[in-house]
C-alpha cells in the first residue's frame, strides 16, 4: 500500500523505524530544553539558573571571607535576582511562604506586582532580602560592589544604622554642585597621593566641604544622613569588591562617575562614602567602630564620622575662608 511506509518495510526495518521514532520522541524535550537554555531570545529569561548560581556563589564567597569582620555581623543573606521585564526571580534560599520553587541548586519564582522592583533591601515572603535587577554588571568587581552594597542595606537595621533619607536639594544648585565637585577632585587627588601631598589634598577636600555646608543652612545634617545610608553601603561594596587597588578603583569608578550624574542629591554619597572611608582607614582612624558604638548608646545615627583635617593628619589653616577660595 502506497502511503503506508510500514507495510513496505521488512520486519527488521519496521523495528528500526519504531525504535528511532521512540528515540527522537524521547530526545525532543531534552533538545528543546537545550535550545531554550542556550538561546536567550527564545528562553526569554534574563539569566539561566546556572548564571544565578554563579552570582550566588560569588556573594557567598565574599561574605564568608569577611566573616563579620567589617561590621560585626555576617553580610550573607537572601538574594533575589529579578528580571524586571518578567518579574521572574532567582533566589539563593527558600522563602517561608512557599512562593519560590526549587530548580536544581537555586530557587525560582515570580515577584508580585505590588512589590516595587529596584536594587534594594526589602521584606518579602516572610524574610529579608537583597534584590537586584538583572542584568548585573559584567565586571566582577563592579558586580561584587553592587551585591555587597545591597547586602549591607539588608543588615543596616540590625547593626543600628537604619535606613534614612534626606532631600539634599542644595546639591542640585550651582554652588552646591561647584563645591561638591571640588571636594571630589580633592578626594581623588588625596587617594592618588601619599604623605604630605595626601594630607594637603585632604585638607582641601574638607575646606571645600565645609564651605558648601556654610553656604546652605541644614546642609551638613542632610548630607550626613545620606552618607550614613548610601555612603556606608557603597563603602562596604567597594571595600569587599576584591579590587586589587581600592584607591584607584574609587578614583576611576565612583569619583569619576559621580560628576557625570544629572543630579547629585543622592548619588553624591556613593562617591563620598568609599573615598572618606578609605582615607580615614589609611590615617588609622577607627571610624567604623565609632559608628557602631552609636548602636549601643542608641543615639540617632544621623552624623557621619566627624571629618576634620586634624583627624586626617593635618591642622586646618587659620583663615579657612580665604584659604578655601585660594585652593578652589
Ligand atoms: Zn543603596
């Protein structure tokens, strides 16, 4: 019978054909999975489970190596890597409400519409998480900085440095931007230098900072609030980034990028936090311990570590105002 291949085949041929059909039927789902996993367009997923696992392992290695040394607590915790287009998230640990399903070594689920998607720390599904929008930075050190930045936000309440915000509108004014950018240039010069040259640049940075704060009433308080929030988070990210030369990393990274931002009202702390943190450390100041002691005394943590030339190695000039203008 034409049209019925089976009848035209000898018995051995029929057996082989049926076997091959079964083989390909069995192979098809696996082949499709392979194609989906290796073709981002078809898969419509920002990352694969394997990539998510790699990021989780990177964060885990850093927090384990830190072992609570930086802030007195482990920075390790729940991570959510979220595709903002689909709200699909990969997680590194189960949630207590069963919203995440295990997929091999990671977990996967959908973040509901009532949750704001952002790089942030949040309470969700019965736990506290650090959330990251995909894609993550491709450079390993920048990725580590972001991961640790948000992991610090996750524990900041726990260590007594709670989340806070201030408007800092003055940093979008001409004078605010002018004196802030002078401060950044002086900070970059200080991080690049050593010895007397460094202390001279630090003195410049503090003079520019104080001049700005003298122009705008309330500026010091508002800037301190943001430096204690975003500044400490970014310092933590930089400090644990694994960059071989942290000073150079900040000069070429935060300090250079900061000036390109359209507004400085929040982002300024991303530059100031790591820069002052590294300079204070280099000067032997125990500023992190001082910040944490406020947790014990339960005083409001609205002040940055007090920055002055004396603490950072040099007495301030006698006529500060004239010196500031001359140095600008
Ligand atoms: Zn932040």
